[in-house]
C-alpha cells in the first residue's frame, strides 16, 4: 500500500513554456505533500510543503510565483513551473504522508528538460 | 539547520562483499531516520526506517543502525550483489522541520560481478 503516482515521468519543452506535474496518492489520503528538486549528483532539496486546502509553504530561495503548487484534494497535488527556462531543468519528486511523522511515500519523479 | 553527510560518496566492491555506508547528521533532535535506494533517473525506494527510540532495523540482507546521541547511522549490506548497484540516500526527519526530510547527497554503489 501507500503508492504515489507522479505524472509525467519526462518532459521536454521549449523555454517559456509552463509545465504542470501531478502527484497523486493512490491508496491513501495525503494530508501533506512535499515537492523536492534534485540536480545531477546532488541531494534532494525541499522546495515546498503543501497541506490540503491551504497555501503551500515555500523554502527560502524558491520563487512561489514561478513554482505554483496546488493541493486541492487529499489525493492530488500539482506543481506548475511557469515560464520555464533551461536553469529549471531538473528532476522533480513529490512525496506524501498520511499525517504527522508517518513515513513519506515518494513518486517516481519527473525529469524536466527545458531547451 | 540540519546537515546530513554521507561517506563515502562512491564505492565499488566485488560481488559477495559485505559493506557499510555511513551517514552523519548535526542535529540529534530527530523523529526518525530513513535509508532509501535510488536507481538512475528513478524515484526513491524506502529501504529501512528507524524511529528515534530504536537502535537498529533489519530487512533481509540490510541492517541499519542509529546512534542518535552521536548523530550517526550506518547501513550494512551483506553479501552484495550486482543488483544492489544504486545510489543510497540517508534522510532524517527533524522534530522542528514540519515533517520534511533532510537528505544527504548519497553514496553511489557499484557492485561488480
């Protein structure tokens, strides 16, 4: 149990395009979802925390107007990279938890390549 | 701010060897510590989770230990196999981080036949 589905798995698009990534908890209700970013040879860095029905909390240095996060239901969170540029190319991974300090369950990630 | 360090950054061993991966963290106020496996271009697979009150967890050929007071954890892999080749990530959950994980940079493991 505790499966998180992330879609799409790979996106290639032109600079200036907006890209939406979906993160779904398939068999549990995720009260909190997290969005991480991973550059090559680097660790996962937390971008933002989203709680269902409220605004996301962004980490320092992450532009909230560029990375729009919506967590409208207990099973779906979306990350929209607006007006993407080559420096936004990265591996984006989401995770969800049932609540509190429960184990995080991760999606398979989305590789975003901006040309 | 929690800092998580993993040593070594890369490791290559012949098949069959036992090996130890190390993880250290600076803030001992943790809820738990997790070890993950990440294959190239893929997401994370949770291997073991150790609660702050526990000393170790075992799953098959994997054994993870936790010494919270010294800020250290080890992942022991017995009888390594080529299929164990992957990047292993250590992550800690702090009691004051809003339940987000702090990750190390990982150890890239290559097990050669």
